[in-house]
C-alpha cells in the first residue's frame, strides 16, 4: 500500500493574498518540493542543468531563456524547479502497483494522488473485459496498436492527441506518421489554449505567432499584461518586466484578479531580490470583468481616433497604415460608433481609468501587448485579439523594434509542435513539402481538433485514441461527456511519464506506454541524443537529458512513434527510414530542414549554444496575408450578461499545479492553503446572494442546452474578484464547461466564461 495521502478539503486555511511574487521563500519552496520527491544528489543535478545551454530545457512554460552567455547559474524559477522535480522523482509505479489497484479503484483517486505515485516504468495493457492493467512487452504492445490501426475502416477513425511537452523531433515524426497513415486528426492542447491567438494573428498579420523578443520587452515604453498571471504561470517573465521598469518603461495589467506578481516582484537571483520590497510591476491595474477586454480595446481605439481628429497628424501612424494595411476606413467608421455606456458595463471600469491608459499610450513610442488564457478562452477570444492588433497598428506598433504582439505560450514546446506540423489544418504548402520529401500524398481533408475529436468519439466516428504527453480527459471540457466518449473507443493508449486520470478512463483495450522525460538521458543505437524545442519567442534550441532514466525499460517518444509507424505502415507504405530516425535524431532534423521553412541547416545552427531564432516576416514589414498587407478588422463585443443571482466563473491555475496535475493543495500568492475545491467570490456578491465566506456550495453551470452540470461541494472564499465574477481551479471545474460552449472561429472551450449559480451543498453527497 502506498503511504501517499489523498488530501481532502477539510483543512482549508485562508491568509491575506500576497502583494509580491518570487524572492527567497519561493526558491526555498522549490527545493523543499524537490527533496520530497528525490535525493539531494538528483535535486542538485537537475537544478544545475535546467535551462543551461548544455543541459535540458525546463519542461514548464514556454518563456524564453536569456541569450547564451547571459544566463545565471540558476536560470529557473520556483515553478520550473517544481516541474523538473516532479519528473525527476525517485518514486516508481511498477507492475505490482497495477496488480494491487484495479482500474475502478484508480478512477476514484484524485489527480494529485495519481501523480504522486511516481514515474511509470513498464508498458501495461488492459485487455477487453479485464478490470486491471497487466504487463506487456514493447513488441506486443506496439503490435496491438498497429493491428488496431490496420483494421480501421478509415484512417479518420484514429485520433493522435499531443500536448506541447513533445519536443520537435517526436512531433515531426508523429504528424508524419499520422499523415502517411492517412489522417490529419492531430488534435492538441493548443486547441484548448492559444488557438484563438493563432486564428486572429494569422488572419490579421499572416502569421499565427508573436512578433517580439526578450530585448523588445526590456526596452518597450509600455507593456500591457492582459489576461495572464505571470507570477505563477510564467515566473521569469517578471524578471523581464522588472528590466522594462528599470529601463524607464511602464506596465499596465488588465485582470479580474489583483494577481501578486503583477503588483510587486522580488528577483530571486539578485541580492536586491532577497531583501527589501522588490520592484512594483504594474503602474496601472485595471480590474476588468471577465470577457470585457474587447470593449476595453475598442474604447482605447475610439479614443485614439478622437485624439487624431483633435490634433491631426500627431497620433496615428499614417505612413504605416497607408503602406502596410488594408481595411482602415471601415474599421475607423465602425470604431467611432462605440457607446461608452456599453463599454463601462462590459468592462466594469470607469471612463477615467480608461482615459488614463489612453494618456499612457499617447506618451509611449513603443507598445507591446502580452496576453494568455484570459483572452483566448472566451466566446469572443478571436475578435478580442483582432482588436488588440487594431490597437497596435493604429500607432504603427507592429513590425518594428520594442513593439508588437506577444501571446505568451503555455507548454514549453507548444509553439514548436505547431511549427512541426501538429495541427489538424496545416496549410497546403506544408503538406506539399512533406509529400515531396517522403514521396506520398498527405490527406488534404482537415482533421478534427480537440472538441471535434470528443464529438467524433461520442458518435462512434472515432474509435482509436493515442495520447502523447498529456492528460486529455482532464484537460478537455465537459468532463463527464468526454469520459463517456473515451470509454466508447475500441482502443485508448497513452505515451506518458506519469500516471494520470486519462489512464483510468479506458476503451475496450487500453495501453500505457511509459517514456523518457526531458531530463532523462537518451541513448540510441547512434549514441547519446538530444532534442530541440521552440519557445514563445521563436527561439529554437537543444535540450539534453542528464539524469539516469526512471527505468531501464523506457523508450523515448521518438522510438515509440518510429516503431509504431514501421509496424503499422509496413512495406506498403512510402519508404520512410523509421529505423534510421530512431537511431539518430540528427537524421530527423535533416528532414525537418528540408520540409519546414526557417530550419535550413538545422543541425549546424542548433549546435551553436543557445540555438537560433526563426524569422518572423512581420518584423521585416512583410505580412503574408492574402492581400500581402496587415488587416484592420471590425469587431463587435457581446457582453456576458448573467441572469440575476448568477456569476461568470473563470477556471484557472493555482500556484502549485502544472495544468491537470496539482503538486500540492496550496495557492500561496492568493492565500489559499490545504484546499483546491474552493471558489473565489467578491464579498459584495456573497452578501447579495445571501451566502457567507467558507460556506459549502455546489457550482451549477447554466447553458442553453438545459443540461445540469454540477461541481459538488466547494468552499466559498471571500476575495477581491471583479464584481459579478468568480474564480475556481481547473481541472476540478471542467465538468462545468459545456462541450459546445466554444470560442467563435477557434473552437476553444470557453473555460474563462462559464455562467454559474451557487447552491448550498447538500451534506453527505
Ligand atoms: N506553474 C504553472 N505554469 C504554467 C501552467 C501551469 O499549469 N502551472 N500552465 C502553462 C500553460 S499550458 C498555459 S496556457 C499558461 C497559462 O497562463 P495563464 O493564462 O496566466 O493561466 P491561467 O491560470 O489560466 O490564468 C489566466 C489569467 O487570466 C485572468 N483572466 C481570466 N479571465 C479574464 C478576462 O476575461 N480578462 C482578463 N483580462 N483576464 C482574465 C485570470 O484572472 C488569470 O490571472 O501557463 C503555463 N505555465
Ligand atoms: N477548464 C479549463 N480547462 C483547460 C484550461 C483552463 O485554463 N481551464 N487550460 C487548457 C490548456 S491552456 C492546456 S495547454 C491544456 C493542458 O492539457 P494537457 O497538456 O493534455 O495536460 P497536462 O496536464 O500538461 O498533461 C500532464 C501529463 O503529461 C504527461 N507528461 C509530462 N511530461 C511528459 C513527457 O515529457 N513526455 C510524455 N510523453 N508525457 C509527459 C504526464 O503523464 C502528465 O500526467 O488544458 C486545457 N484545459
Ligand atoms: S519561467 Fe517557465 S520555462 Fe522558465 S524556469 Fe520558470 S517554468 Fe521553466
Ligand atoms: Mo496551455
């Protein structure tokens, strides 16, 4: 029996939210977590290698490292250290563990408990009708998968899900395999994450990526941080914002919550960060209502147009607008019609606050807007980001230094996976290049994204699910509907490092394929291998595992995918040298350099410490849109107007979790201890609802399909959220997000805009 406790929520303690992030306590917390997982030696080894040019890339977020030569010895944050400790843990899940615990029993366990069991060590199978996983050899496991794939009536019955943990080499092979097999069904975590950014940026600027680098952030006059909690989710971004401030720049934060990192920051790697009050980050904080950002940027745009009317030729960048954009006249006409009353209702802000931001914009020569899930996971996420682009273009803040768009990515290689072709809708020129290189015709029909994949499994149109490096059933919306859909599959399989709930929600046959993590040494027939990743600012660099692998039985992701492809496609397929790819990842990079633009001479360029930056045409004033120009758009905002007695719930991350995986029950910066089933509500709303701090409530989501979705027994915490809104953790609240409640155009679940009512919890259920 395991001694790991499964914490309950009965021990909730609340302390005042913190007004600063990082600093000495943060580093101590990281080391404590690591020592709870593994030995002093392994802790030291991981921490010495993380984010160093000869070590491995932090498997946490996609925030970039400083240039080679400018890195600290400890170039990581508290959370990066926790992510790596979680992977480097000395705990192991063996065949005995699965003999002791039935799948039904494991399905009752919490996400926390499952993760705490440690690293997966050998391939396991659940046979049809069985209630247990049992060991299976690698060859048999791969045969089982290959046989199932070969018997499907159409390749489109298969789904290949990935998260952004996958490095470039494995991602390239996975999409090559799926397409050579005959499908574009490559749903990924990005569908639930920054898809709205990709869609909006592709349409307006011609490339779905950010345009700024670290240096631009450091030297910008004004940086907006919108819908993002960097203190927890991109902690080293705070060092960059501190640099902005030291160089005389300003920061405006837009968020329904007064997040600690946005207020004050103590740099953990500098003596001045260990003592003293730290640097105040946000010069202005706008406590916006969830979903109000489109209205905010429309108001700012209207103010800019009016300022230009008042003093023509001094506000807008007419040179840029005329030479490089289309659609300005229609946009300007539309933008002038914005009604203040609507803006104030949608944002919950005052006109004075918005005018103060406008004054800052007028004083700033260079402006950057950074954002994350607070913008993308709303019904109107795409129009909101298009409006941000309008805002930047009005003053020419696109395509020049110290200015631009900065969607801050989540998973460490989520951007790279897209570049490598993990997308259900890759453009035809990519498919053509892939087909030319490997002498086959990739399927042209678009595949299913994450939400459509769930619908396809639900309706029996997809029966095979392979998940690589994620936890699909917990990441996806509408947990109950998603789990029912997964259980309808004939076969579900996961290439994973650690146990999670997706392993317990099985198709008729189910497989667990354990794999090496980022920090593990990877030795193949061709010698020791490294992999590559691309960060949020398009920097591509190498990552080398340094630790002894968690078990001698593990295969790398590249090896598993290569073997599966070879076995599935057999001799009928195009001649793809899967063995060679498995033996020497350099041969994969050679192919990438011939298929993916920007990767010419990949092997040579990635051998340079720190790697290289991919070109972004926007920074050269070239916009690869259909018209060849950047596009102004006309957007209308829809207000989230909950009925009386209802609140808008956003689901977010605590400080102690990595996506679907809680590391502990705390959210230190927000003052929450020993509990995750809590919901933050403004005290004024609590009074109006006749509820009190610490009451037990059920969260019930209200959606047009009339289905009752309920998350049971949460504790209320009085908290300074924007009035009318509430916040609670993901993935516990995913049960409330209706499958069909998605962002227009990007199909991203609306995880930040769920209308709920609170009902007193019934004791004993
Ligand atoms: N430690 C840690 N780091 C992570 C992750 C993790 O789980 N743990 N996950 C990684 C991943 S995959 C991602 S995508 C990123 C996510 O990074 P974030 O986007 O910072 O993550 P969330 O916790 O979802 O927080 C969203 C923020 O948006 C705010 N917000 C919500 N709704 C609105 C709105 O309508 N308008 C505005 N202006 N703000 C709003 C919330 O109050 C919150 O501060 O983090 C990455 N880094
Ligand atoms: N309600 C709500 N839902 C959300 C969100 C939200 O804000 N609110 N956010 C969404 C976002 S932004 C994202 S990105 C998704 C995240 O969704 P996912 O990316 O699917 O989930 P993760 O929790 O990151 O996956 C964790 C699992 O990855 C496996 N793993 C870790 N490292 C490795 C590795 O190196 N190799 C392999 N093969 N496996 C590994 C481990 O087994 C671990 O259990 O969730 C989305 N869902
Ligand atoms: S900021 Fe992100 S990438 Fe950097 S060390 Fe922290 S978690 Fe890792
Ligand atoms: Mo994400």
